[in-house]
């Protein structure tokens, strides 16, 4: 009988199992997604603000190629002739062709650069939509959030415009499933970029407790830059004049130049009075993408404990870049050039002495002639104190000197005392530093303003701006000193201009000053294109560098069509040739 | 639906009862009882006893006894059972009959276990293959599925030599762009991997290949189903049956077969050759600039490569360096050149030992049976600090509660540990990784393993670029890195037979999996790119998957019509759970007893949770046969899955198949040579959704530290949480459908001397779910939704031929040939999309899938030779970076210049043929088995050549001997590599081209084994019933043209397949095993 009861029970169990699986079948097949959020959950104030943070995060191209970096180390500096790829031939070999102006449209990093900028735009657009749809957000918060998002969107489009010229313009009204893939690429987007920055300029607050946010004055400075890129010199002049007179940083510091040049690039001095808009960097975030992950290859090589990073010997300053810091005995740069386009500073008698072809064990006598002091904040070279590490030992810190030359990058490199306090040591190299990268800094604004003044205003005002920048560089307290003797590491001579001469000469001066002040910060290539001097300058550069770096540059040349990158082939493949038209020359 | 199903079930049951009633009305006359026994006089349960010419019959009970009613005195009984030869017996006037059945060795008797029902090969209309348990036990593989290689036609299996690793298993091709793993079912429980199974516990392995066989699994069957059944005890046997299987073995790393590297002097000489070539190419003077080899034309290796900051020196101040080292041991090295050369592959490998012990205890009574299996396996990899261990305990039992109810369970607990495993996807991805095996080729031979102070030596010595000492990597960073896994899998079931031949079964099964890992990495400053921090990470996860299955099986005969009906209902979840992992750097001490997440700096904790996918399914199957001559099977299954939105959640997958047993026809009686001949045909559909993310229907946002966090407040430590759109949803996605058709022949000739199984098949996957690449303007961080847009076709021929017989009266042989031919082709992508590009390796993108080609096809420039002269450089089409001695590419589109548009299809990694020959010989108490495996028609992308065969790819790092046959004017197009030089551009190392593509064909003597069954009269004295000794050698010989370490190159599978960056080779091993039966 007992057996029968067990049996009965078992039958009941199986019958109820049958029933159960029938009864809750519909709910049973609804399994909500885990570890993520639905859009509706982001309509709260915190959600909208979080989406905005996510948009800022994309400034650094997180999750995309290192070439999508905000410092444009490849697209701006390497292709501008300030640096070469560095390292050895095989490592990251697709940069080889980029530095030779032979970019193939199917390059993966090219595509990733494009994707990174549009990811930023997608996040900005999503933030705008979330803000507009949020009932929890106050009107003032809504305006601010939208203005910040439009500032960021303006930035991403500005980058796309400079890199690719003709791009599809998508705003918050377009999305997946609403025909976004049918928007054709067009060069005509300057007006829209202006409109975003104008909106941000008109609506952003001047200050915020969050130092990393874009403020009114950052928008103003960026708007001026956008005018300058369109040669709208009068608009640029007016905008810069207001920004210079009234601008302050988001954390409330009146715009100015920090007293020592090197302090611009020191993590201990982040968000200083010169930082108009910067990509914020930090450690201990659980991911080195937040610690200038795009720059992790750009350190001297095989330094051991004596030097920073150790990896991977990329981004080596060029011979030409070093020579540009040669000054005359009165402390002014050499502006002349030869009939064949060779700048005077690249003449044999002016070029900076270097240890190319020498090992660390070989004897080397350092250059004793006058140099702009900024050379040793910008370029790591043999015998010169390298931040607070050691004197640069030359070849021992260079991965492949015959291939890439004798110099190391220096500006965005951390100090020894900052290791593991202002660097993130949690990944495969030590080269994750927390100094912010300045997208626009005040010296840049002064020099852009000087350009605008030269083109559409007063040479005297321009002279003042240029000299302001030079005077800071001339602060002897900021010179690189020998660690033992305390003496200057080289024969630093720098003075201010007494006059800019005529307009043509003034142009030469301001353009040279931009090179010297902003070298390796990613501006150069775009400046050259903007000035219409890229062809002459870059071909002269290739000719000069290939005297030594033959494997790297032999046979390379720059054509006018190289001013603009090809539209990534894979995007054309996805969207079709009727939507995305390839740029000329590709 | 609910009511409908219930009603139909009820009517069906009623019908069944009515029909049963009608049968009983035929019964009359006298009763005959009897017993069916095997060769050992043990009763055989479950034997079918039919009265010839009637529909009357019976089945034997647990003791082999039966009782049947016969009409007349000349009744004849047909007695048949799976695994035995059918016998006919005249009853005559006897009232009791004893029948002894002979075992049937032919395949026809083999059992096809589909998980829901059991049938035998003879009756099957479907394409299914069975692997004998014995075949699974021979090789020392960690995972049982590896032994399917070549033994089952229609199955592509690619594995590597790493113990405890997963394999690529594809049943009848590659149906989709991912998730092509077959469904594994163990005792009715679907499982994601079978790595927990002990080979000695397996009773049968059945591979269900076509829709007719597999579509009972409906939505999850498109990639085939592999059904494992574990061992059971036998009812009614007296006493216990105890078996012990023990195996010892050793695996040899095949150092001599490893690619050859340049000796130290050769490496130095060829560095100087490169400098001369550079100078010639650039038109400059030669300068010998390597920091080690001197500045004159003849390269000289210094005594010391590195001496505390100095490179390439002959004399050192030993006292000073010793003092410096004492004060700064991590940073000071004294590295002496190893002029004899370090064989790095030899240094990182060893002869690996393997042992496995299994104890099986089974028994039964009339009312129950049980099996207990205990097994332990330890296996060393050929890499040092790499090993695998698995301990399992299995408890299977079944008991009768009265006559109508049986309850049973199958349960296994497993503990698994893998140490130092390389490669993603449980080791499967190792071929495509830059692993320590690649490090062995990147490390120059001149560098010693240790420096003069006994520390690891490495590229602190200048001029050798960035490889890492692999002995150091393994010894420090792998030796304490384990993955642990504790797993319980099993089911409990109740069988209820309310009326004869109607079985209602309910089964509840599940799998609980708990995993943990730990990973220590040590600071080491002796590399040019040093590891700067000590680091530690660990993590744990658990998941629980369950399945509930209810089935009703009913079989009945009516006159000459035989019916078998199956109806079922299943609900399951593929696994829900959580995971957590933490990492951090620089604890105070790396003492293993000290380090926890509490001790590290910058701790980062991440976790995840997942809900799995729910399936709800109804299925039914009807098997019909007329007079054992014509067979028909219809299967239909309706599946609902939570992967899909409500509009397309359900898919219905029918399949039909039929067979004609020609030998049952009268006219075949004149052809006694044909023992059995059956022609089969089937058509059906199966579903798939493996490749679809469970959240595919939703648009989602997420937070990600590396992607959407930002320190907005300007802080230098920590960041604010931000969100980004992580997924764009497609609520309209629906099931992928694989439409399969299959025509097959099963033939047995000359009374089993020959057997042939032949299938020709086609599988078209339609509505293929495909992540249509989104245009970047949508935002590329969001995962693209799967959309039903693509089509794929697989077709092939599966063939098995068996020949067996006696050579002499003592020598029996059996030859089995398995052959599979496969063609895989992408038929359609989304509108406007013609290709899909795979991942890239150091800037090389080898894979592009396009319409008309196979999955994972290789794509690149076609090398037509080298530029053999300056004149040839000048006269050939424009080509970026062209120069003397570099690759010359074909101008495919004939536009007079070489551009990316000139890249072309270079081959496929999918083998068009795989097969095997098994030779079995038995002589008295000896048996000899030999097994050859062959794979052909595939290409391998030998990406390791990127590192070893160009001077300019990481200049100074280790290079291979093909350097010595690199281009010279004299060698011309016969050169094995381009000119030895620094340049890296698309004419040298920086482009995907046909030079990397090699034939992947190979034949491997996979196993040869000799067994000796110790005669009973010897062993019975010590209480042993049976004993067998076996010696075997695995992978003894491999014939291939492939230049890499091993032609069996898998990789991450599906869309990243056949790329060899540094594979973990399958190498030869030797085993001795003993099987005892008590």
C-alpha cells in the first residue's frame, strides 16, 4: 500500500510538472536582459547626467584605435612632420604608410578613427534626446546638458571635418531605423559645427564644480578656432578678443599662462589657468583607458627603472623638429628658407647636434649653440636631463635608432616621483599617465588670436600675444637644469620680438611660434593644410628626414590630395557609394 | 493551446487503449513460457518475442523470461533483441522454450539513442553515427569528444594538444557565422561542454546528423546533436561487476619536429646581410649598427650581451657588477651570450606524463540496477607548468516500484583543474594567440635562459627587440594559475507504464557549475618592455541550468503495420548565474599564502549576472513501418525561445524521412549475398539561435569602466560613472532554419563481411541571423542586432565502409573507412553587403568572407614571385613599397596598379575531406588496432612566419632558418622569403598575401595499439574474471607539407579559423593500460 502511495505522489508530481510548464509559458519566455539599462531608466537626472559623462568619455576615443586619440599623434603630429612613427619597422606597421602619406582606404585604424568620432556624436545625440525627454531635469539643467552635449558634438564634427572633410552630418533627430544610414557625406558642415559651439557659448555657465566640463569660455575659444579654420578672420578676432579678455576656466581661474612651460604638461598641475578644454585623465579607475590609454606606446624604450613607460619607442621627434628650435644669437627662431624650400634651420650649420649612429657607450659632445629652451621640454635627447629621471642616454633608450632617429618624446611623459601616484600601473606597460591632454590651451588661443589679428586686425596686438607666449617660455626658472650642477642643460637663448615686420613676415613668425610652442600636441598637420603650405613644407621635410631614415621615408612624397584622409572603405561598403562618396585621390 | 494539447493527448491515449483492447481479443489458445539467455547463460531482458505470422508477441522481463500465447501447434517465434542476432524457434508442442542468442557484431544492431527514444540502426530512417565506447578510451585526451576525430563521417573535428582543451566540432559543416557547436546531450540533459565526462563512464555516443535524426531537438539541432549515454548496471545479474581501467602514458613534445631557428652566429650574420641589403635598397653606405654584433662587416658575437647597462661587451668588471646586483637585484643583469644557441622550444617543453584510473561497479537485482563510476585523470601538457586533472564520481541507478513504475537517476560530480592553460575559449583559441609557444620562436637563440646570477635573462640586452623569455613567462606567471571547476550534472526520472508499451516519462535534469580561477603575474624588469607590477587576479562564477522533459512513448503493431509514437514537452533554461572577478597590483608580498584581493593596490572588482535563455518546446514523432519493409518517420517540434521577441518567438521544425528495406522484398531472396539493404531519404528543418545574444531583442545602455567612465571632476584618481548605448535591439529576429535533405544507403553484404553506409546530404541555412555591420554614424560601441538576412549552404557525402572477416581461422580482421566530403558556401548576406572581414593579426587581415566562398576564407594579394631585378621593379605595375627582392603581386583587376582591390581569394581553412581508416586484427588473445586520420583540401594561414621570416618585423628578435633562403638574385623566385631587410610595407611584411597560405593536408597515424587478453585460466586463480593489457602509441607519424609545428590548426573557430600564430601541437604519446574485470 505504501508503494501505491509513492506511486500516486509521483504521478501527481509529474502531472503538476506538466501543468506548470503549460501554465506560465508566456511569462516563461520573457527573460529580461541583465547587467544593463533600458533607455527609460536613463530619463532621471542621474541617468541623463550619466549619458553626458559617457559622451565626455569618448573624447579619448575609448574602445577604439589609438589613432582616434584626442592628441592626434598620428594624424596631426606625425603627418605634420613633428614626429615619425619611431620604434621599428614591423611594430604597428600600418602607421608606416601613414607617415609616408600613402594611407589606404581599407586601413583598420582609419576606420576606427572615424568610428570613434561618430560614437562620440551618437552619445551626444542620445544625451540631447534623453535630456529633452526627461521630466525630472530642471529647465536650467536641461539647457546646460544640451549645451555641453552640443559642445562635444561640435568637437567630434570638427575633428571629422579636419580629417575627412566630407562627412555625413547626423543630429539628434536621426537614429537607427530612422534613415540615419542614408545621410550622404558633404563638405558643407562648418555652419552646423559653428551652430553647436555658438549654442554652447550662449548657454553654458562660466564655472562648475566639475573642472572637466566644457564651459562658456571653452566654447568661445573653440568657436574662434572654427572661424579661423574657415579663414573667417574678423569673426575669429572678435571672438578671441572676448575670450582673452574675459575667459576663465571651469574651476574659475582667469585665463593665463602658467609660469613655467613644463608645468603645462605636469599631472600635478592639471586644470590650471591655461587649460581651456582638456581631456581629463585619472588612475585607479579600473581601466587604463582613463589614463591616456591612447598614448601608452609613446615612451622611450627599454629604459628599465631609469626611465618612464619603457614601451614602445613610438612617436619619436623628427630631426627637423629638433632643428626648428635653433635660434640666432639674439634668441629668435630662424625663419628663412632656401630656394628649394629647405628651412634654414635644417641647413647643416644650423642643425642640432645629435647622437644618430652612436651607441650609448660612444662618446658624444652635446650641442653648445643657442637653442630655444622649449626644445628640452619637447624632445628627449642625448645628454639632457629627462624630467626627473636621468640624463637621456641616447641609443639605449631608442628602440631602433637607424630606423627612427635619435630622439624620444617628452611632453606627455610622467615624472619619476609620480610613478604609481599619478600613473596607473595596472596594465602591461607603465605608460599610463594622468596628466590631462589639453585640446585647447591658452597659449594656443593667444597664437590663434595673433593669426586672426595679423590677417584682419592689428599687427601690434598680434605682437603682444606672440611675445606673451615667448616670455613665458623665456622664464629661466623653467629651463631644464642639470640634476647635479643646477646649470642649464643647454645654451638656452630666447627673446621676444620687437616687431613682426610686415604682414607676410608676421605670418611666418606666428606660424613658427605655433610649431615651437605646440609641437607634438597634434596641431601641426592641420595648421599646414589650413595655411596652404603643407605641400611645400612636408615635401621638404620628407626630403630632409630621408637623408637618414631612408627605410622609413625613402621615395615618399606628399600630394595635395593627402590633405584629406580617404573615407574608410568599410563604411562605403556598408552604406554604399551613393551615400558615401570617396574623397578625391583615393 | 493548453486545452488542445490535453485533449489530443487524451484522445490519443483513449485510442491507444481501444486498439490495445482489440489486440487482446485475438489472443486465445495456449500459453508458452520461456527464457532468453546470452552466451553466459544470463537472461536478457527486453527481448522482443513475436509469433510469426501474427501480431502477437511479448517482451522478456528482467530475468529474460517471457510468456506468450500461441494459436496452434506449429507456431514459430521470432526472437530479436538489440545487439543480438535474431533467431527463429519452432514451438512445436513445447510449453517452455529456452533460447540462447548470439551477439551481433554488425552495426545494424547498434543502438541509436536520441535522448527521447531508443531505436536501432536497422529500423532507422535517419543519418546517425555511433561511436563505440572502446574507441573513446584509447587516447589520453582530456575531453571525450576529441576521440570522435575521423571516427564519425560527417564530423569535422579540430583540436590542439593542450590537455583539457575544447575542440572545434562541426557536424555537417558550418551553418552560421558563429555558434556552430553541436548540441551535447548527456543522459537527456543538454550541456554546453562535455569536458566533465570520463571516457570510461560512457556507454554510447550517437551523433545525430540530419534533420530526420536531430530535429526531435528542433530549435537547437541545426548543428547536429551528440548524445552521450552513460553506463548502467544490468538487472537481474547476480553479484557485482567490477571493472578497473588504468592507463599510464607519456607525451613527447617533438622537439626535433619544431621549426628550426637561426643559430646565434647565423642570426648575427643575417643581421649584417640585412644591413647590406638596406643600404643597397636605399642607395646609402652600409653601416653596421647592431648594438651587439660590432661595426665591421663580419658580425662578431660578444662575450656578454648585457652587463649592467652596457651592451655587447667582452670584458666586464665582475666585482663591480656583483656589487651593483647585490644592491639592485631586480635591475642588474649580466647576460652571457649563449653561442651554442638556446633551443627555446626545448626549454619550454617536457615529456608529459598522463595517468587515468577508473573504477566501475555495477550490479542489479530484479527490481533495480546501478552503476558507480569513479575516475581520476592527471595529464601533463608538453609545456612546463601546464597540466590538467579531473576527478569524477558517477552514480546511475534505476529501481522498479511495482510493475509499472520505474524511477531512476543519473548523477555525476566532477572536479576539474587546469593549470597554465593558454588560449581563449577553454584553450581552443590558442592557435590564434601570441602565446608562449610563439615566444619560443621570437626569442633569439643567443640569449641564454638565465643570466650569470641565475636570474632569467631576456631583452634587457639591447638589440633583440621585445620578445619575452618564455621560460620566465611560464615559470613565474603560469605555475600557480589554475582554473577550477566543480560540476554536478544529472537527472532524475520516473517511467510509468500504465498500459503495455505505453511509457510516460518525466525527467528533471540540470547542471550546476561552479568555477574559480586565480592568476599571478610577477614583476620582471629584465625585458625591454618589462612587466612593471606584480599583479593578482581571481574570480568565481556559478551557473545553473535545468531541463524538464515529459514524454509519452507508445508502440503497437496492427497486422503488418508497426507504429511507434512519441509525444513530448520540454522546458529548459540554458543557465543562469553570476560571476565576479577582481584584480589588483603590487601587494606587499607575493607570498601565495598571503595574497588576496585585500592585499593588492588599486583593486578592481567586476561582476556580471546572466539569466540564460528559456526554451519551451512541444514535439512529436511517429515511426511507422510496414512489414519491416517500408519505414516512415515524421517528426515535428515547436520551440519557443526567450531569445526572440514575442512576434517571432516560436518556430516549427518538421522533418520527414522514409526507408525501404529492399532485402525484405521477395525478389531479393535470390540474392543471398546481400544480407541487408536499406535505402533512406529524408527532408526536414532544424532551428538555430546559438549565435544570437539573449538580449538581441532589446536596445540597451550600459556602464563600462574602460568605455564610458570619465573623471569629470578633474580628479586624478577614480572616475565618474557614465552610460552609453551598448546594444541596438531587433525585436523582429526569428529562428534560423536549416533545411536539410539526405539520401542514404545502408548495406550489409555477405552476411556482415561488408557493410556500407553512404549518405549524400545538403543543408541550407536560411534566415541566417547575422550581425549586419552598422554604419559608424549609428555609434559603433553598440552591438549590432542579429538580423535574419544571410544564407549558407553546406553539402557533402558521408561514407563508411566496413570489411571484416577471418584471414585464418585464428586471425580476424576488421577494416573501417570513414570518409566525409564537405563543401561550405556563403550564399547570401544582407542586401548591399558582399563580404565580412575577420580579425587582424599585427596589421594583417587574413580572413574575408564573401558570397560564393566558404566561411573564414583567406583573402589577400596573390604573390606571383619576387621582383628579381631593378628592371622588373620598374616595368611592373605600380605597387606601394615595391623593390628588388620583395613580393610581386598579381594585378587581378588589370588596372595597371596594385591596390587593395587586387586582393583575391586564397583558399579556405575548411577541409573538404576528412576521414580515417581503422584496422583491427585479432589473433587468439591478441588484438591490434591501427587508426589513420586524414584531412585534406584545407589551407592554413601560417601567421607565425610574420614573426620569423622577415628581418623587419621586430628587428633583432629570433628568426627562422628560411632566412638562409631569403631572396637573392641567384635564388630568384625559388626563394622561401623576401629579401632580408628592414623595410616593412605592403610589398614585404605588412600585407595579407598568398605567401602565408600553406596546404593543410595531412595524414596522421593517430593510434596504434596492441592488446593482450590474459587467458582466464591464469587470472581466475587470483579472482579476476577478465584482464587485458594494451600498449598504444598515438600520433606516431604525421605526413604533411605544412611548415608549422602541427597541421591541426583550429583557432577561435567559425569566423576566425585556420590561423596559426603559435599553435599548441598535437604530438606523439605512448600509453600502457590495463583493464581488469572482477
